[in-house]
C-alpha cells in the first residue's frame, strides 16, 4: 500500500511538471528543455529555507515560486527572442547553467553532498507526516495547477499562444506583442514547476543536484510528448504511463542502478518511436 | 611561475577536440538543417569501442583506434537510415528530427551505461609513463601532441575533400539546396548518409582522443555535444571553418575563464558565452 | 485625403534594389492596384508597410503618423489600421477555422486577454464573417484541412473582422474558382463603399480594370507608370514592358 501511495505521489509531481511544461511546449510551440531547472529552484528553496531557517512550508513554496519566477523572467527575456531549434538549444543551456550552480555553489547548496533532513510540510498546525496525507496535499496542488492551466488555455490568452505556435509573424502583424506572451507563459510554467520542486524536497527530505539535470528535463519532455502536446489531460496520461512502466522493470528483478538506466533507455526509445509513428502522442492536439 | 603559456596550451588542446565535434556537427547540420543532439554520443561510442577492442579483446592499439572510428561512423550511418531518413521522407519538421535525436541520445547513453557501468575509464596503455614535453614554462603530454596533430591533419583532409572532390561538391550542393541538388541528379539521401558516416566518425575520433588524454564515461557525450554546438554557433552554424574558429575561441574563453574561478564552472562559462552570442551575434562572428 | 503615403522608400537586398525610391500617395476610400512582373518589389513593399522587414531609407506616413527609417514594428501597424493577406496563404493551421477568426478579435494586452474567456459577441462576429465568406459549416475543422480556395477566403475573412482602415491584399484572386472570385471582388468593392481603403496586388488585369480606381505599375522597384486604369492600360510603355501587347 505504501508503495502505491509512493507511486501516486510521484505521478502527481510529474503530472504537475508535465502540465506546466505543456503550456510552453504544446500550446506556445516553444521546445523548452530546461524545466528541471525550475523544479530544482523550487526544491532548493524549500530545502534551504526549511533546514537553515525553519521557514514554514507554504512560505518556502511562495519564495520558491518567486525565485523561479525571477530566474525564468530573466531567461525568458533571452529565450523569447528565439524560436524553433535555437530556442531548444538555448533553453538547454540554461538548464546546464542552473545545474552548474546547484552543483558548484557549494557554500549554499552543499554541492554534490546535497541537503538532508528537510522537514515534512506543516500547514496550519497539520503536519503532513504520513504519505497518504502528503499525497492529499500534492493532489490539491495538482488540482489547482490543472485548474489554472485549463483557465489559461481556454481564455483568449491561450488562443494567442496557439497562434504564436502556428505563425508568430502573422499574429504579430495583427497587433500582438508576442514577446510579452511568450515571457508570461514561460514564467507561469516555471512557477508551477517550482511548486513541484518544493513538494518533492519535502517529500523525499533529501535533495542533491543529480535530480535536476538536462536528462530530467528530457524525461518531462517525454511525458508531455507521449501524452500529447497541447492537451493538458494528455500530460497526466503521459505522467501516469511513464511512472508506471519503469516500475514494471523492478518486478523483472533488475538491480537498482541498471533499472535507472533502463528507464532512461525506455524514455529515449519512446521519443524515437513517437517521432517516427505518432508525433502528436496519445491524445495530442498539436504536431511538432 | 607564469601560468599563461599553460593556459594557452590547454586552450588549444580543448579547441582541437571541440573542433572535431563541431566539424561533424556542422557537416550534418549543413546537409540536413536540424540540430542533431545525438552527435555527442558518437564520441562516446568511439571511445567505448576502442575500450572494448584494445582493453577487453586485446587488439593492437592502432587497429583499435581505426576500428573505433569506423564503428562510430557506422553507428551514425545506421541512425540516419533507421531514424532520420524515414523522418525526412515523411517531410517531418526540424523539431521532430531534433526530438528524435534527443531520444537517440538518451537511449544510446543508457545502453552504454548499462553495458559498461558509469565508471570513469582511461584508454591510455601505460598510465603515468607517457612522455612530457616542456614548452617554455608549460608542459604538454605526448597524447596531447597527438591530439593536436591528428585534428589538424583531419581538418586539412576534410577541407581538401570538401573543396576538391566530386563528393565535396555534392555535399555542398545538398547543403545549399536539397531540392535543387535532387533535380540535378544527386542522390541526396546517399550523400546525407555518407555525411552522417563521416561526421560521426570524426566525433568518434574526438571521443577516442579524449579517452587517451583523460578518460571516458557514459555521460561525456552531452558535454562534448554542447561544446561542439556552442563552437558552431560562435562560428556560424553550418559553416565548418567557422566552427573550427569558434572551437578555439571557446577553448580560450573557457580556460582563461577558470583562471580566477574554480574549474567546475567551465560548462557554465561556455553557456554564458553561448547566450551572449545568441543575443548579440546569433549568426556567429563571421556574419553580419 | 491621403491615408497612406510613402516618400522615396528604398530597400535593397545584397545590391538588388527591391524597392527603389518609391513614392506612393493613396487616397482614403479607394481601391488601388499595384501591378508589375514577378520580382518587381510588390511583396517587398507590402512587407515593409506591415513592418515585417525594415527598410533602408525614406518615410512611410499612415493616417498622419510618420514613420522614418526602420521604425515600423509589426504590431504597431495594426494599431494604425493596417492589415494584410499573404500571397501564399498564412493561417494558423493547427487551430480551428473559428479560432483563426477569434484570435484577431480579442484584446491585445496580455493581462486583458488572460481574463477574457469565451465572449459571445466575439463568437457572433466570427460566425457572421464566416457565413459571409461561405465557410461557416467548416467552423470547427482545423484550418489546414480546408481546400485552397477556402483557405484563401478564411484569410480574407480574418483580415475583414479586424475593422482595419487599410487592407493590403496580396493576390487575393489567384487560384480561385469563378464563384469565389466573384465573392472576393464583391467583398473588395464593399470595403470601398464602407469608406475603407484597399491596396490590391494583382496579376489579373481584368480584375484590376474592373475594381481599381488607381494603378501603380512597378518594375525593378521603381514606378513605371501611374494613373487611372484607362490611362495606365493605354500607356504604350506599360503595354510593351508588362502586358506584352
């Protein structure tokens, strides 16, 4: 039972990451490969604030959102000038820089040693110490983020995002300052990823830089491409699928480190096969 | 002691390695117009092929190197036939090709890690006994001299082949305009296949040389790829001579950048350079 | 009263003068045709006027607002009442037909568009224009699934709903069936009746003769001739150089 709850929590975390990334990649058509950076910012914000200053969980989440929002704003100012493959590359570069900071700014992040002893969330006197309670908290976050995303994509704002994806030049001559739109959606998406990071840190109670690599960004990308771009439900389906399938590998009895690489291998193959035979994913509404 | 001569030597060695990666990357980009993110893994493939041939099977080191280079070339060629050619035939967008190459990179890296573990390995035959030359107050190892000579010779050969042979002219025709090349009777897919072979083989050589100089590990591909890509962007993507110039420039900036700060920041420095170029000179130093 | 003026507008690409010292003076509520052989700089002109490419020198004056040297930003031209279609139709392919219309109707500011969900008057306006061009039945299809003619009509409809003052139509008749041509020419004439200005880039001289009040003939980025259809079409130089008769 604990195991199933654990999987459910993982699913919720990756669903948050997937739904938020889909706003940028699926709706706006910007192939961002830096989502793990914001996931990491949220995680480090909560980890540092909770271990060093015993800041309450909710406050640390908010600070994580603000920090991720700030960084994504700066990155977005640069990235919004690009599209297509250059965007993908430059965003990947930001992930490398961010990872470098997590790893090498050891006086703050403790570098490769990571940060241990992160407190479980406590909100209004309720300590979310059991996994079931934690799952509830995470699920509430997912519902909130899902709702916000739905609202965004069904508003005029969301329609403009899609138009940017389809033909940015044309929507510009119809009077839209597309840079603003690209920037806003990027910042919102990054802030959502930070929430997932905060949850992750307080759930696992230990974080180190190795979780927030470019590879992790590729995993999240695989989730949303599998589920389907420009479909928020699709990202949840993708997260469910890509959390469950690697777990099957455990039952085959592979050692842990090999299982990790098997998972990576599987994600890679899924990306290739999807591109070859079904680029719109399972229930996607947009083809790259 | 004056450190500057050593920094210059280190810069040149790094530049030589990067230019090997950038050469192949630009060749492939020129012919196919997509960012092949799996290019770096070809270096890993080359490195591990030599590891198996010389250290496991006991082949002569020279034979191993030649076979290792060919092996990387064939893997690149095979990937074109299995993944990229079918996608091109479907007129898939650059983004699909880019994501597919991301999948290839992810999967291949995982396979190598499963087969060889994530341990760091060296290809050098007799550790610690290699000859060292002194140049003023700097030192350079025999391996590094070989790296330098090998990459210069290779650049010269490639330059000659591209400039003077029929094959080189066909590559140029495909790079200028694939449709026109087809109309004048060039079998473009065959040429692109060869380009993948040559580009990947050169990347393989880069991986092998690194293996002799320092060592190989499964995750080396991404970093190499990124350096090659950054060098290419500095020099102007698709311009193979620009890529070489960009490589040496990147080598200089990286090595002088860590003069005052710690060496772990090398990757971050490289990406800061990338972002500066993307912002102010997106088409490289040589173009307006 | 002139609604759009250019003064000695110049643009060259790598030595070729695509637009070479071009001075136009376009009156409000007229239909102006710009004709000329391929590569004479017509599309470059439209691209400059919509801010899609910068120009080298000269001025552009739209609705009394002067733009000098390279100052045009694509999104500003919209606020001066300029809209366009493209020679090669550019739609938002992976969006529904109705969304293609709705997206140009809504608020431009990020914050405003964020809190704007489905507005019934937008939908009404979209439905109305789609009915007008006869593709209302296709409203829920993806734009990429339309036929060539329907795509062309959708693009024109998208320009029409913007309530712009100046419409730049880049070859709106090319490749259309007769009944669709009739519809488009009806739409163009209707715009003039409503006091709007239409700039028509067109190859088909019959259409030009029928619709336009004034013609600019371009060749190698310069004006070869200007005048009413009667004047221009009887101009010997024009007939020889361009019409081939």
